[in-house]
C-alpha cells in the first residue's frame, strides 16, 4: 500500500512540475541581426561557435590576442554567413587576461559597430597539465588570469547593457575537468571550477532581468590547442581523459549555442557528459523541468556508476606510478 501511495505522490509531483514548466523555462533567444561576441574566437571551439552563430544570422565580433589568426578565422566564418549582404563580422585584438579596462575598451569598440551584445560566449582559455609539484605558482596564476578573470572582465563589460535591455545570454565555457578533478589538472581544474561558482551566482542575479547564463562542460575536443596539450600530458592524465572520447568542435559548438538559445544552465556532450551533469547538479539553477526530473531520478544510480569510474582512475594512477618506478630502477641498474 505504501509503495502505491509513494508512486501516486511521485506522479502528482511530476504533473505539478510540468504544469509549472512555462514559468521556469525562458523564451528562446533570436540571433538574427543580433550581436554575438565570442572571446577566444580565432581557433578551435571559439571559431566553431562563430561559424554556428553565423549560420543563424548573427552579427559577430571575435576577440582574441593574435590578429593574424583572427583575420584567418574571420575569412573562414564569412563563408557560412546566412545573409552576406546584411551580416557583419569584426575582429578585435585584445589580451583578455590583462585587466578589466583593456577588455572593456575592446567590448565597447565592438558595440560601437554592432550594437549592444546580445549573446556573450566566454570561450578564451588555455590548458596546462602536470603534477602539482611540477606546476609552478606562476602557472596556477596564469590559469586563473586567462580561464577565470578573462571571463569576469568580458562579462563585466556586457552585463549593464543586457540588464537595460532585459534580454541576453552569457555562456561560460568550462570543461569536464571543471566537474571532476583529474590527475595532472590541479591548476586547470581549479580555474574551470571557479567558473561554476561565478555562473551560478550570476544566474541568480540576472534571471529577474530576463538574462540567462549557460555553463558548458565540453570533453576533450579535436582542436589545435588539444593537439599541443597532448605533447606534454602526464600518462595518467591522457589515459583518464580518453575515457570520455574525443569530440569535434562543430558538434560542441552546435550543442552550446542550442543550449544558450534555449536558456539552459548546463550544456554537456555525450553520455559521460550527461552522467556528470546529472551527478554534479547539486544546487544548480533549474531552467528545465525535464532536466530537473532526470536529475532527481538518476543521481543515485549515477553515483554508483561513478564509483567504478573512480576505481578505474585510481588503478591507472597506481599502474603509471609502478611503471615509472620500474623504469627508474632499470635505469639505475644500467648507469
């Protein structure tokens, strides 16, 4: 009898949630002729994001440091414009990690040409991998300056305009390493975890103004930056990262832009991404009744599955440690 009552209450709970869903889910954002600003838009995921919004009719400003790569990206993105006679793409070279004044100046320059920013995508970032002992304090600071403070500066520059219009979206591109701390990512994971605290707090502040925040958690993505990163990754980091697979920038960009337009808080890719998003949702904002229902229903199961993942990661770390010690012993014998 108690089981039947519990099921009935759960069904009523679901009905109430779905009836309330129009009050929770924001209206989709229209991008045609609107200004989309993308930091780190000169290559990789950033450039793929620019191509995606170009297909949707947006005017685009790309912010990054390297002027040559920016121009190359601009020429490539122009091929995908929906309406070549009415859409515009501009490039602005700026060091997003330098200081707030530098970034604000770049954003104002973009807005003078394309109007108030409608969608900001904070994609500028970099990665470094290595053990905690081998990672210098300067590298920890550099990760925070680029991956976190760069996003703070750009967001600071656009929030007042979005609040005045009472419309807009802000995207923070974190990483699956911003959901789970991994071997070799003590500096990188910390900077990407910081984005979550920023995103959740900012979402609560801006929601009354009809401005929504999306936090994206891409897995390893096939970009020039990822290829360079692979050259120096510890074996443990590489083996653990491979469990989530390798994604293409176009697929990541399509997912992130779609989720931002819909006003979803979490944006993730693949089965591992789905599991991590539900497992680590915690007190994250509710922007989808369907997502909230899935989180409630799956969190316990996904925690059980995660224990097997964690055990596998621990075994990788132990195996790599043993192999290094054996190699060091052999070298000592032959020296």
